[in-house]
C-alpha cells in the first residue's frame, strides 16, 4: 500500500471513531426512548384531565412523533457506522448505506415539526417555549434541505462526484451552524448566565463563539468545493474547524462537572460530537 492510500485509510479510521461515538450516544437515547414513551403517556393521562383535551392530545402526539423520529435517526446511524466499517475493513464505499444514513438524518429533524407547532401555538406558551421552537426551526432549515439534496445526489447512477462533494460540503457547514444554533439558544433559554461567575462566563463564551468559529472556518475551507472549482480542500484548516466543534463539548462537560444545571441538560446536547477532536487529528496531522 502506497503512502497516499495509507493516509486515506487512517483518515477513514478517524471518521469511524466519530461514527462510533454517534452510534453509542444514539443507542443510549434509543434504549431510553421506550420508558420515555411510557412516561409521556402517564403525563398525558394527567394533562388531559386538567388541561384543554385538544392541546393535551396535540402535545402527546407531538412528543410521540419526536420519539418516532429518534428511531429513524438511530437506524440512520446504524447505516452510517456500517458504511464506515466496510470502508475501513475492505476499502469499499457502499453508497447505498451512506445515502440511507443521509436520508434518515435529514428527515429526523422533520419529525420535530409537530412539537415545534405545539411550542409556538399552545395557549399558555412562554418565551422559553418560543426560544426552543426557534432553535428547532432553524435546525431544520440548516440541516434537512441540504441532507435531502445530498441524498438525491447519492441516489443517482453514476454519482456525480462534483455534486456529491458540493452538497456534502454544504451539509457539513449547515450541520455545524445548526449545532451552534442549538447550543447557543439552549444556553439562552435553559442554562444559567452570570457574567460575575468565571465558570459561567466560560460556559457563555463557549456556547457563543466556539462552534460559530468552527462553522466560519469550515465555510471558508469548503467554499472552493461548493463553487465546484476543485474537489480538494485544506485538510489542516478543516481539522481546526472539527477540533473547535469537539472543544466546545469538552468545555461543556467540564462546566457541567461544576454547575448542576449544565449536567441536567447534558442529554439534550449533541455530546457525541466531542469525538470531532479525534477526527480533527486525522486532518491536522496529515501525512
């Protein structure tokens, strides 16, 4: 195996490490979804007796729809890790697996729509509900269209590499900005903010800047691909962007060890993305 092939194989292994982290996190959420659905049903039984039956039922349906979306996402992650595993073991890219992973991740966010409507429209909605609804809405806008267009590109035979790289790059950038939106707004509506507390200042700056900077770096890095000028990009610069994504979650976990409120919301974050640090190593320290 020549040095170039070895370098590509090493990078694929780092991608597999990221996929494995994603899989473990989603497996945990998937297993937890079954008792969660039962608890949602118990809460519905209480709500329907004490609140407007229509809105109680609407809330119940929106919560169950979200749980169904979680199952779709888990299946998509299974396809993604299978794609990465075969690529590592055999050096073979099974695009039928990748396109299913992309499709299921893209439509996962659409399952949030009923819950978003519930947050916007319920009679007793609050500013916190509206901020959460805005977060989910923007995540859909930044992720689903790009992923569905990437899926449509992967579905064609033969695959147009320039189009695949273009929509792949747009998907990565969109996903990164969606991560920033999710965690920045989560900080605003759910986490404590106190600029007199050094630990909370770190949490505030981390949520405000780290992933945002990563998104800007990745946008600059992938712009030539999006414009179809070339299919290559600056690996080290991309690695810095991926590193910043991972650093955000390292900082979040560190703050959560000192601030209980951060810990309480840990499972509402995409903490699996901490493994972007591993992926960044394969790009920053290229061979």
